[in-house]
């Protein structure tokens, strides 16, 4: 399990880190709110633990911005605020759970396991019977139907469909041309690796828009699929 902790209190981070080690969790600890937000936005995590009061960007704002970008990653808020109204604010901004300082590390671990278990169950439900569903896409790998924002895309070639399905199932991951050829075309493909560029170009023409480019070129490396940002890369 990979968890990002955005917390500027070193003693709290150290305590959490000790329990992560015991539980076999890979923890990344960031002190600054703005940097933490960027790491949360640009990488895949099993859970986010975010302190309320942070330098650079406060935890509630981080939570709200991530939810505005359709991030479904479980979020647990940490805070010294213990009033009911504060808890309501955190939950309304999209937090899945709320832990008040000081807290027991065992209690925090129980909350982490609970929210990640719920997330895993929800994710399995949305992908049952060959259906992949995200903020903008609904793909049926059995009937090979594609909906983008509810509108059917009917002119995809078989390889364009396979490439799109692969990207949607691996959001924000960067793949080289060689990796895509291996995973989508198969290891016995002997053609030019520029065929990947051609298929990406066709998918952009058929699916992408200025507001939602979806397919981002990572110069010198390959391509990344990201439906949460309109920024060109």
C-alpha cells in the first residue's frame, strides 16, 4: 500500500512512519501543503492523510481541489480542531474520515484500513462484468463500446480501442512506445514503434478536446493518460 502523508509536524509524521513500517506500508511524507497537493494530484496513492493546518495550502483546500478534479482516492483529515462544525466542513469538502489530534496510531491504522477497503470494493463494483468507468469514460471491454461524457464513440478501430482501454486502466502512468507495443500489440509485433504515435494522434482526433486533452506527450519518454487536467504536457 502506498500512502501520502501531508503533515508539517515532524513528531506526528515520525510516529505515523513507525507504524507504517510495522504494517509494511510505503509512506511518503510532505511538509508543505502546495507541494503535497501536487504530489497527490500527479501520482497514484492508495490513501491520503492530510493535516488541516499546513504552510502553502491548507488541508481543506487540498481536499476540495482534488475532489473537484474527480480524484476518488480515500482521504483522512488530521486536525486539532474537534468541533462538530469543523468535522462537517472537512467531510463536505470530500474527506472520507476525520481524526482529531492527539490520536492513537492504532486508531489511525484502523481508519486507513476501513477507507481503503471501502474504496477497493467500490472500484471493483464499477469494473464488474468488463465495465471500466471513470469521470469521463465508460468502457465495456466485452461489447467494446465506449462512452465519453455519455456520448458513444463508434468509429474506433480494434487497436485504438485496446490502446484506449489500457490507458484508462492505468491513469497518470507514463508508458514508452516499447511498453505500449508490448502490452497492447503483443511481444511478437515487429512493426515500427511510430505506429503508437499514429494511434495516439487518431485517439486525440476522435476523443480529446482542448478542455480535455486526455493524452499527454512526455518528451523523450512516451505518453501519459490523465483526465483530471486540462494542461498540456
